[in-house]
């Protein structure tokens, strides 16, 4: 190609727009390349509900089955806390101790490299492990992140196999099919009965032969083993040896010989009963009324939720097609996180597409020309594709935040192209050549486009430097909006001039004439209104100031919450029974509640765990507790919200008058989001040394709070109690017989729980081998005193428990909480639907005023209250920073202070529209609303910039101040209406709230839609008045802008 002559280049203008006009093919091909690369990037983006959230927390779990909570706290929790408390950069340590389970959580500041913290904590835990009791299971340590929540859960049942056989098949066969799938971290099995070999010695028979239980254990350990036997070295090779001494069947085990003190031998089955049975049943699981096991599929931290679910479902279909699933086994899903993720993302995509169509419809109505509408609309898909490319480079995921960012920005994307195209069209009508008009028009509006984009970015980019949960949640949304807005600016300066210079004509249609006539009527009426306003200026500012004062209570003392609630239809139900309730009694009561739920037409599935809970790899066993997960049908299939369903179910349960239990239900929070270390909406914590005092203070607190409106499921942690056997040893008698407390405890353990002494291997799998006394010897508390502890020996008669100790049945704490290595009691509750968190927290604070606390005890917030206060403080600072930066950008852009001040003073009045929208729709003030107001600071100035720029231009051309204001008001009305209405139309689907997942960003969109709509009135009415006050009739201020703005058609 021949080079373009220099004269031509100068004639067509310089800069990015001028180059684009001269290279239309190049610009078009670059745009096409961006679309192709964007589609490629889109195909490679991970998909999830929310951005990746890695909380700065590390959890340690230690199990020692059967050990009371007080003993666990003393022997394990305190010691682990002391060892881990010196982990570098840790800011707090919290723990929860229950029977047989200790959980310690380390909390770090946001921004801490959690992988480094995990290595440090793991090293310290390894050192501490050597000093912990030998009876504990291997401690586990892991990062707290949403991947701990199972992606999918299956219920597995069989009408033919025993619970033991079913559990063995699921563990040994079925679960193994999933652990090697891409993105799958673990396949955890819960419930059912685990196989166990039990040896039940007859203490009377043993005593008659001069033996005791220890002799049985010793014989097992010495004869049931497989050990290395050294190596045989020959001239050619070296061969390792081992002794195969394990019994390979229960029958062979029964023939184990035990040496008698008097000589001779006795076989094991002569002195003990040998059972191929199962561990004690402590959990009962049902899925939709059928006894079942639970298989939980957990994903890797960076895995794609939908992709993992697809792989799991494909494997299920493959197993079925290959005939690898036995016909007697039923497998059905309990939960599938991908279903809600898909629905939420589909709704977000729908919001983007429908918003784009609405925005383009508005553009077409104003322009009345399809060709010009399509040129403007080209900014949307290209800017979206640029955003996808940047998301891929930035390792972002496709989630409701990034898609929500596109849905929020889709209306804003056409603003710059509208400015550019309208000015080009005006020049065409004035008779310039197609190339010259595009170049000149582009030069006129470069400054306005740059200023508009700069103010948008100045308001929101500081959000990227915010840490904490707010930063984790909204950073990707801000990045997405920023990328799309910058892309739209580049498109307005390149592709739009290139296309407009070649395909636009100044011909107008009949429809356009009608639109122009209507706009002219509006312009004339508006100009007359401004003429009257300038003669009587003071009422306008007064009215707006009064409206602002009226709206202020919405932001100061109005309804407040941290985040809106996503209604995914999952309801968690927890049942707490009296301490003396048995597993069977608890299960009977739970079954009644389960049947009520299953009969409800809005319920899709019910999953029940009696005796505790099972959640992925976590579980807790307590006979007097139960948990239930109810999955409601989708929002489109039911007429009520999850909270309304809870209210209805609570009433039905109350009518059953179930004695001895408390039922608490709550809507499950947003998957993967933890606004505090507490799982409840409301948490008040009292710290102090004595459990009895803490329990009393918690009871008094509950009494003060139970009458408050807006709270439900009120309770406190220390009310979880269990029955405990308290053995009081007669130390003098024991010492006289040469027996110490440890000897008695070892004998008691063997009588009550038994000990796992070794493993029994069969089919390549190991099973516990437990030695314990027969259960019929101690079926009730009264039987314990007659349990033989020590058989008769030389110089000593047979000793029973009643000879050495008294047995008392007492109540003990079921769960002990600690914070900063001190005991606490937590008073918790959930919100009633419709009651804002801030309002309820204020009522709680008033109710607890005057409640005395003893010396050494303190009270503090442990739930979302602190997070809410921190979030409000942070967003307040960010809002002020946004206003300052927007002012700075305008001052730098235009080398003026007076007019930027005129514009920035109009921004706060957009809060009137926000307050009106929240009040009209009954929405509380939340973090998304604050973010919307911060974004408004950069958006609402655009209309004022357009108006003030043209006022300045008209005065430079010789008009008096008031005449210039009236002329600018008339000519700027069309672009102000267009840009405002396209932005509002683009966000409208998100503000309406279209289906699942829309609840998170709906308040943000509502804030912008109502705030921007009202700010249009501010720009049209108040800005001219403010300008007139800041500028005397004889204008002396310097120019606002050196670039001549476009003139609307």
C-alpha cells in the first residue's frame, strides 16, 4: 500500500481518532480479533457462584472418641492453644470443645499469605503432637475456604445389604470412582455402620483360670502381628523377610492360644466371645425417609464448581452404563451446589443481555436510525469481549460478581459512543465531508469522553485497595466494570469514528422527525423553565436541601445489614434434646418433624442426621442432638421465601407439642461467605473463667432479649448439656490395696468402651479389633457397681467397682467455647425475615444496658455486628475519597477549581434518589448500596460536566451568563436524557432482581438506578442555579475547557 500523504493525515486530524479514520480496515480487524480472543478467553474461564474466597483462617481438628468435653479442654484444647498461639502474625485464636472433639481456629489479618501461615502452624502442631495423649486420632489442619463445603452430596441405600456391607461397598468401591476426577479433592463417607471385630472376655471365666483381660490383650499383641524379619544376603542378591503372623479369618482368631499361669493353654474362644460386628451406632442418617449413607464430594480450592459437578455426573452415568452399580443399591443426590450456581449465572447472563437490549432500545428511540444505533451498540459486545480477555489474564472467574459488573456497566458502555456519534452526525448535517466531520467531531469531544471515563474510574478504583471481606467480594466486580468502561472509551475514540466516517448519512426517517419534534417540545419547555428559575433562584436549592435533610435518616438511623440474603432454598434445622434423652427417643421426635417437612409441597428433599451432624469431612456425635437439611423447590416453583417457609414450619412443629427438645431453623447463608467467626446473624459473647457463672449470665441475657422483635432461634452455647458418669474413688481403700486411680480408670475404660488393640485385615482392608467387657454386665448405671475390675489374686479378693468408687450421674457441658485462650459463652440468634440487622443490634444494645457483670467477666459482639460497623466506617471513608478524587480529576482535566466545585456540589443530592428507592422497595442499607453510592459519585457528574462545558462555550462566544445557561440547557437536554436513560435501562434488569442469585447485587443496582434518575433532575435544575451563584453576571472566570464540546442535534 502507498503511504497516506502527510496533508491527508493532517486534514483528517491527529491522535487516536484521526489514525482510526484513516485506517478503518485495520481498526475493524483489531475489533474482530478482540472478539475472537474474547470468545477464546471466555471458554477458559472458571465458573463459580462467587469470587475465590480464601479466608485468613486455619483450623485444627483433634478427635479422642468418648472423652468428656471438660477433659478434652484440659488435656488437648488448652495445650494446643498454647502451642499455636505463637504462630507468626496470628491476631486471635478461638476454640470449641465437645465430647471427643477439639476444634481450634487461628485467625490472621486479611492480606496474610495463608500458605506460609499454614506451614508455620503445621510445624508447631507436629511438635505439640508428641506431647498429646496417645489415644487421639491423627490431628488434621487445613485452611478455611469455601472448598470445604461439599459440591455434591449423595444418599446411598440398599434394601438387601446390611448397613455394614453397604458401608464397606461405599468406602472400598464406590467412593474410589470419584477421587481421581479433575477438580475433586475428596469423597467422604458419613453414616452407616463400620465393621469391627469385637472380643468380649468373660471376666468370671478368666478369673477362674487365673487370667485377666490384660492377658488376653497381651496374647493378641504377641501373636497377631506381621513384622520384618531381617534380610538374607547371598552371593547374588539380598532378600527381605517378614513374618506373617496375622490371623486371616475370625475362625482362625478364635483358636488363639493363651498361656495359663499353672501351665497349659486355653483357646481364645474358651474365655471370650468373638463377634464380627460393627462399631456402636452413634449416627442415624435418612434421605427422604430412607435409611442411608452419605457421600460428600469436595472440590479442590481452585476447581470449577460446575465442571466438578459435570465430571461427577458423567462418572455416575458411566458407572450405570457399564453395569458397575449393583441393582439393589439406590443412589440419589441430596445437594448439588452446581444447580444454584447455574441458575444464578444464567440469570446474570440474562440481566446482561436484557440490559443491553433495553439500552439499545432507548438509543434507537432517541436516534430513530438503525444504522447509528448499531454503531453505538457495537461498543457493548466488543467491550465485553475485552473484559473477558482481561479476566483471563487476571485469573478471575466467571461469577455473579463479574457478570453483575457487566450487567451494571452495560448501560454505561454506550455513553461515550453516544457522545461521539451525535457530534459526528451534527457535523455531517452542517455539510462537511465524511472524513473531515468525523475527525473534527472527534477532536471536539475527546476531552469530554476522557473526563467522563476518568471520573468514573476515580470513584471506584480506590475500592481495589480495600482489604477484608468487602475487598474479597467486590474487587472482581470493580475490575470488571473498570475494564469495560475503559474499553468503551477506546472504542468510542477508534471504532466509532472509523465506522461513522463511512457508513453514516444525514438522511432522516419519518420516525426520527417525530422524535425530533418531541425533543424540541421538551427543549423549549425546559428552556422556559430554566429562564424562570434563574429569575427566582433561591427556592430550587432550598427544596433540594430540604429533601436531602429528609433523606439523611435513611443513612444514619435507618435499616442496615451487611449483605443481602440469597434464597437458594436450603434450610438448616437443628434439634437439641434434654441431656438424658437417648438416641432412639431423639430419633422418634425427629421423625415426626421429618414427616411434616416431607409432606410439604414446597419441599424437594429432606436429609436427616440423628445423633449429631455430618458435613463433608466434619462430624459431631451427640445422642441428644440432630440436624436436618431441607432443600426447597426453586424460587420459580414456590410462592413463598425460605424464611416464610421457616415461619410456617415452626408453627406446625409447635402444634405437635414435642416434649424434651428445642428446634431451631435458619436459612442457610450465602455459600462460602462468612461475615464473622460465628455462624449466626447475632452473637453476643461473655468471657470469664467459671462455666457456672457464664451459664448464669447467659441465661439472664436470654431473658432480657427474648421479648425483642426481629430475633428468633435465641439460645446460648452452655445450654447444650450431656449426661456424664462421675466416679469418685475411695483413695484410702484403693491405696491400701495397692491400686491407684490410673489402674481403676484403665479397668473402667475396658468395661465401658473397650480398647482398639490392633487391626484385623481381610481383603486388603484393615478393621479395628476391640477388646471390651460384654455389654450385659453394665446395661444401666445401677449395674456399674457390680462390674468386676480386678479378679482375685494372691492376698486380694475380687474387686468390683462398688468396692473402690461411688458412681454419680451428673450433667456436664456439651460444648465449651474459648476466645483468646479464655472461656466464653455465646448467646446467638438469627434474624426474622424483614428485620434489618442494624436495627436489631441497636435494640439488643439497649436491652443489655445496665446488666451487671462480675469482676473478671466482659461482654463483646461476636457476630456480624463488628463486621457491619467496620464496613460502614470503611465505605464512608471510600465515599469521601471518591468525591475528592473525582474533584481532583476534573480540576486537573480543566485547570479550574470553580466549575469542578459547582459540579461536585451537585453529587450529594443523588442520595435523595437512593433513599427514595430504598424506602419504596423496603430495602435495608447494605454494603452493595454503599458501593452503588460510591459508583454514583463518578457517574452523576457526567450530566453536570456536559451542561457546564456548554455554558462556558456559549459565554466564550459572547453570550451573557443567563443566556448561555438557557442555550446550554436547551441543547444539552437530549444527550443528558440519552445517557441517563441508557444507563438506567441497562441496569434495570439487575435492579428488578431476576431469579436466583440476583439478591446480592440488586441493592447496588437499585441505588444507582434511583440515584442516577434523581441526579438527572439535579443536573437539569440545580446545577444551573449553583453555576449562577458561583459566576457573577459579568463573567471573569477562566475557561472551563479548551476543547469545544459537541452540539446535540
